[in-house]
């Protein structure tokens, strides 16, 4: 049984908190009455991100409500996977809660993270408020291994002013991306039609490619976990994906080695008309080096194949609980609080915060949230409503990412033809799956 923050602290305390946060609160911060975990202390291993910095600030109120002290220890993204591996191998109990990205999670479920199904059920947490693509990162045959917390949706960002100048509507299909990108590029000699990360570092060139594969009717693995991307759908998807750089030539110079940051910077410096990328780049509109203005930028659901539904590859992070923790209930108390829809909404609406991440249906469709971010979250909700595909939740997939991203990079640079590149990658993937 839980009690809301308003019931626990009273109306005056809630008004005081609202004044501090600068937003209108809804009464729903669930904590267990009676402070049963008072005096316990939990450590959180977190990637460095504005959302988690906001969570740390909210943890001070959580401590007042529960008596549980929360310590955040931050690690840069480039070092976090290695740190998680070291904690897992060492059987460490240093951290009670960790943040982990989707592709890193499967190996952790064997010996580091613990399922939380019993805690979710006992606390009455509504898992249906999470979009299915986000839950896919947390749900495994052994149970639910965490709560979705930092999940990203891909959208097509485009220059409204350039499309209006060309008399064009933003593209609905991948084919229209090519034609409209070429038309805009022909009108503006200093602007590329589209910028895409074609570089293979960390598999970033696959993040858009996945949508081509799924849209063309292909997939990564079949129901028996056999690699199947070297198929007619896979060949077509790769041909279409690389056509912008090899045939249409509507990408910036050097795009064959671009990572996500390169492509994003290129777009916000006004050097490209379109960019398929995560919603978190919205914050770039407020940075001093951004050349394009907010009123010049629009976003929509990613393009699709004619007659097919739209997809959006999602990048998902969870909060998970260490198997070795001695503070399981206190850790879950904090996870339920900090992952709740109302804490998320406060961060989204707080004028002093600028993170756009949203993992709850109710907040994705919230009118106030959408008013602040130009309707972006409602567009993301539309994309999530039609998305059924996701990357495989298996430990071997990281190895498959390495060989597949290398193959797509070889095609994008012209080093290999599509069929031999994908066929060879699939053979390597089959060997990875056999080794287990």
C-alpha cells in the first residue's frame, strides 16, 4: 500500500514544492507510508545525462519523504558499458541501482540484474503506461529486469523554411526523401538534402538502417533466432538506405564517416535540410552554436515504404536493481518514485529543466507537455503506436551489431556490393549465434 506525497506532506508542503520546481503539480508521488526504510542508503550508477541530473535533484525530496538517502555516481557514456561489465564480473554490491542501455542488458540478466516482477505486482505499478517498444528493453523470458527510464524515439527533423521555399511537403516515404532532398539541394548550393550517420562506430549507421529493413519487410532474426537480414528485403533496404550517398548524392561531404553527433551538428548548423534522429536533439535549438531557429525546424514520424506502416527504432535505457543489493525494497521504493509519470511530467514542464525524454503514454499525450515542445511528444506517440519491431534481447546481438555495421559501412563507402557484404555478415552472425 502506498500514500501520495500530498497526503503525506499536506497541501502546504505541496504548494511549497511547486514553488521550488516552478510547475503545477499533480498529487501522485507514491511512497510507502510510515517510512519503513528510514536510514537506508542506496547508490545509483548512472550515465551522465541531463535527465539523471534532474533525478538526483528530485532525490532530495524523496529522502525527505522516505528517509532513504540516495547517492548518484556518474560515468560518461563511453565508459559505462566497461564499468557495468567490471561490476558484473566482480559480483560487486557497490551499486544498488544501475542505468543500462538496451543492447547491454541481456548479459546483465544472467548474473548482475534481478527480476522485479514481484515488486511491480506488489506495488501495483501500471506497466501498460509504457509503450511496448520501451518495455521490450526490460522484459525477458526470466521476467522484468527494470523500469524504462531514458528512451529515445527517432523522428524526421526537417527545415520548414526550405520545404516551403521549394513548394514541397515533408516526405511521407523514403523515396520522397530522395526526390525532395535533391530538389532542395538544387535550390540551395550550400545545403545538403539530408544528413545521415553512415559511419560504423558503435553501430550508429544501423540506427536509421533498421527502419529501412523493417519497412521493406525484413528482420534481423527469425523466430528461431536465425539471422535473416541477408534477404531480398535486406538487399532492397540497404540499397535504398545507401542511395542517398551513392546515387542521389544528397548528403554532406564526408558523410560516409559521420556519427550521430556529426550529422546532428551538420543539421543544426544549417547545412542540411533533413535529419532522421532522436528526439533529444530538441535541446540543440537552445545552444549558442545553433544556426537554425526554432521556427525554421519541424519534425514528423519517420518516412516509410509505400503501403507499409511507419517504424521508429527506439533506444531504451532502464533502471535495474543489482542482485547483490542488501537494500532491495528501498531501491524499488526509489525506482517507483523516480520513474513515476508525475516526476517525469514535472521535469518536462519545469522551465529550469530542458530534458525532453518521456516514457509514459499519459505524458506523451499531455497537452501541456506538447505545448512546451511544439507537439513533438504527440508525434512521437503516433510513431510508437505503429511500431512493433525492436532489436533482439539476446547477448549475442552486440557481436552481430559489429559485423553488420561493418558491412553496411562497406556498402556506403563503395568498398563492397550489397549482396556479398550482407551475405558475409550473415554468415558471421550465424557463427556468433552457434557459439552462443
